[in-house]
């Protein structure tokens, strides 16, 4: 297998001019942060959110220097439904409308199933699956009342399809996100809302390095057909596609963002 170099960063093309997007868990250097930047580069106004207030403000300041007047921030813990509802109200109040919602918040961990505690299971499920449910519910309620349609993109994972030791809680949660996406798409179609998901395999960011051993990272990378992990912006590119008019006839789909081979 030959390693393939990361391609050059793709410039924006104004795909989302005049639209407002909300991105959860967008304060770091991972997929959420990359997605917020890509949406801004495509002309959207973006409300970034995260449960970590200090980190969120720092990221907002960095983006605001590059995209003045186009980015705002609101702290949101997706396990708290009142905060979730307030997040979408803030987006409409500060930007006048809501068009795109990217549900990126999720939590992983590693524990053998035989030793996994109820707390470990419940914590991962509450952030990753229940948190996505709360955000989808709030977004759909807004879109239905507004009547102008909209787009929701959920962040799933190839773990929802593929077995990996120590990941039962995370895999179950991501499989749930996939099922939630398909059911929400069927219900939302009647009021012009599209709901899709991405399923990344291995996108490198600092948090992943902290919670994964070097040996496991090397093993996972070796399984990728390109012989490398994805950059977060490569996943964000697919999210932007799903958020844009280029995917106008797609709904209920889970798009694998992976070069992994069997």
C-alpha cells in the first residue's frame, strides 16, 4: 500500500451565501471547528457552540478576525434541552434566520463491554445519541414553524457499521445517529427539510491523540486505503456538500467519509 499525500486545501466557492448555520462542538481543532471555518468560507453566517466556554470564546475570536461580522458563539451543553432550545433561538435572534444545522457533538471512550459501567454507557449515549436527538428535535420544530425549509447534517461514524473492541457504547450511539437521521428525513420531507449524516473513519485532531494509544492509531491508519488519516477539513468538505444546494435531492443518507479497506 502506498501512502497518498493530503491534497491541497480547497478554496470556498460561495455555496452558502446569505445562509445561517449552527455547528455544535465547534470550539476545537476537530471536525466541528473545521466545519465552522468551511461554512464561513462558503459565505454563511455561523453560530458556533460548545460546552467549553473558554475554548469557545477563543475560537470565536480567531474566526472573527478572519470573518468579521459573520460568526457568533453560544455555550451549549447538548445534554441540557433548555440550552439546546436556547441555542437555536440565539441563532435566529442574532442572524435573522436559520438554514443549516450541523450536529457534531459526540463523546467516545474505550472500555471492554464486560467491564463497562452503567455510567460509562449512559454518558456516551447521552452526549452522542441523545444530544443529537435533542438538537434534531429543536431544529425540526423551528424549520416546521418557519416554513422555509432547511438542512440538518449529523456526524455519525463508521463505528456504527464496523465492530471494534472496547467501543460498544460509542458504536451503539453512532448506529443510533444513523437510524435517527433516516427517520427524521422521512418526517421532515413534507416541510422541505433535508436530513443527512456523514460517517468519518479516522480524522486526526488533538483530542483523538489524547484518548487513543499510538499503537491503536498506527493500526487504524494502516487500514486506510490511502495509508493516512483524514484531515478534519476533508470531512468538513462533505458536510458542506450536504448543506449546499448541490445535494438538493439527497435526504436520509449516511455518507461514509473513509478510505478504509477491509
